[in-house]
């Protein structure tokens, strides 16, 4: 469609910081023209939060709140000054608030494509059809309109994931435009809400882009791992007390255990089997040796000229600082001596190695440096030199490359707007590893903490292309999903999650987050509790 004419509904010029960012992006006019501001009078949100809950919110914000708080009030007067503005009177209906007839007529006359509600009570009635694509609203704002703290019920209930949704409402009903799932912060209402709000600030632009490109909603890269959650209700004093007590006990137990134990990563290997991994029992993996003061993770296996090469993160248990190491794998599956092949003054991990036209390249994770860098082997497998910084000023992890359909595809988990780093998967393509990488029009192609972050190379098995993706809902690297890639081209990406693999393949396992195969072998990493 042509550039959309967007109207926004507000109750004043002061907006929460996350909504201010939505308005700022709309004002830049890349995919839409901010054409009208409707200032609504009389349609305030109803309900109040209890004294105990409000007191707990203040304490929680003071202890755990981020410096860049998504709910901080920001004055948007200057930002909205160039935009036509109309005051409108709200009229109460049984199911919500409508506009007075004269205001409705003026809104229709403005020929608005989308009306985005950022303030006021729930809109209903004729106003839902005054804009061509309806009224867009965030599901968590419905909680606010009912006087319930948004995105807090999931924390109080102990849910593993917190869902955020942008929906379009018309007279014909409601449809979801964009959804995302983040891991619920078990201890802090402020942190859980803040990360979800900053991420949801990007949903409007993503939905507008989807309509512009002629795609059908939802635009979040489904299908989803469905879950049913009870409708949120206003928390009572005993709910808050129960949650506070459980949080204190949980933190105390963790601190007590961490005084004497720590969770250590290791790498395991087995010979490949004929049975597809999606149906495999996952037995027979043998841990590789690791020095007592080190941990090994993120294994990437390469088969080159009949030999097997294992690259992995070699980390120092005391400092946590990682370097990139290599070990040869013999024909019997035994690993030779480990050697460091790349070290830096910042953390290195996930050494993604791939061969392209006779040359070997490595993209190690350099998120602490804010880059995605590519190295070329000058003497494979031991010597590498930096060839190019592919991306600067990004927070990106576990970059993974696939050659498919005559192009190279780079999958990487990113957090461009301040949400969780494990939540969203972005895709780029290029004709050459050192060329310009073009963002996929459907980015992010996955917005779900349960399968977004890469968990190793994509691979073909039983006639299908599979992508391992980490499940970080309950814990970082707790498990990974095998998702079947159903479409991958310059315009579309679709995958279907088929099997979740947890750490039960190893005795005492608590996490597993990288899988790779090459030649005759396959490797996994695992994490177990070990004495300090």
C-alpha cells in the first residue's frame, strides 16, 4: 500500500517513554505519515491498584528498575506540534468508549488508514471502523484500562513466558497483527515489564511494513508454540506478599547453592546415526575431557579433507572470559590436544566456521565489542585474520551462516530496541561473505524466546532443512528446538517448531544449547552443577 496515514489517540502530550518512541518513529515518515492527533476527553482508564501493590512496585523499581525506564513520562509536545490535532469527546457504550457523532465525522473526513490508541479507555462502537485498518492497540494496555498493572500477572503467577501483542480492532472483530514472547523475569515486575514494553514499541512499524509489502498478519514469523494463560486480574495484598516471600526464598536458595557449586558447560560427541535427529533417542554422547579450571561450550564441527575439526568456546571458570579453541577429532571419535586459535581482550564465543569456495571463514561472537566480525583462515585450522567488520554498533549473538539458493544467509539474535537478547532472530543475505549483507524484509523472522536464538548450524536431515534454536524461556540455554524450515527466500521465511531437546540426555544436565554435525560425528554441549 502507499504510505499509510496514521492517527494516534492520546489523553495528553505526556507519554510513557516506550510510546514516545512509537510516535517519534511515526514522525520520521519512513513507512507512514503521522496525520492526526486525537486528544480524547472523558475516556479515562478505570480502576485503581491497591496500596500494597503500589508500594511493592515502588520498591521493586528502586531495586531492579533499569536506568532507561520504559514507563518514564516524556513530554511529546514539540514532537506533536506539526501534526494536526483535534480534541474529541468520548461517549460511553456498554462495551467501551465511542466518539461523539461530530468527532466521528471529522475523523472519517481525515481519511486515516490506521488509528493507534495510546491512551484512554477501551474504544468500541463506530470509532473502530473510522480508519481503514481499524484501531490498533496493545493487549497489555487493556490491563491498564482495567486498572491492572500491565505485564505483571505473568511474574506473579510464575509463568515461563510473557506475551505481548499488537491487535487491530474493527466492527467485525479483532485480529492479531504482531506477537512476541519473552522469558518472564521471576523476581522483578519492573524488569519484566520494561523489557516487554521496549520491545513492543517496534510492533507498529513492523505491522505497517507487513501491510505495505502485501503480507497477511500476523507478521511475527509464526507458527507459535501455543499456551493458554488465565486472564489477568488486579493483584491482591496476599498475592504480593506470597510473591515477595517466594522471591526472597528463591534468591536465598540460589545464593546458598552458588557458594559451593557452579554450573559448568562441557562438550560431548557421538558417531552419527542413520535415524533423523528429530526422532533420535539422543543417547550415547560421550563428554570430552576439559581442564578443571576451564569450561567448554558452543561446539562447531567441521569436516575437511577427511579430517574432523572441533571449534568451541574455551572459557576461564574464574573470570568467565572466553577464547576460541580447536581440537582434532580422530576416526574413533577421541579428541586430541586443545589449542587456542583466537583470543581477545573481550569475550569470544560461538565460533561459527564455514567453508565457502575453498576458503574457511569464522564469525565468532563479539557482542561485548558491539560488532559482527568475519575472519579468514590463513592456515586452517590454527591461524585466522580479521577480514571485515560486517556490522558495527549492534548487540548480536550466535551469528550462523547457511548457503542456500545461491546466496549466503546470516541468522543472528539481536536486540535493537531494548528487549531481551534471546527473544528475536534476524536474517540477512549476501552473495559473498565479505559483501554487503541485506536485511530480510520480514525481520525479525522469529520473535519468541523459546526458539529464536541460534543453537548451532542449520542442517539437512530426512529431506528437510532444520534450524536449531535455543529455548531460553526458563533459563539461558535451557534447551533447544528443532524447527523445520518451510520457506527461505528473498521475500519470505517460515519455520515450524517440531521437537524440543532438553538436557536430559546427560546425567544431571540442566542446560543444553548448541548442536552441530559434520562428517561422521555430531556434538552437543551440556551444563551440570559441579563443586567449586
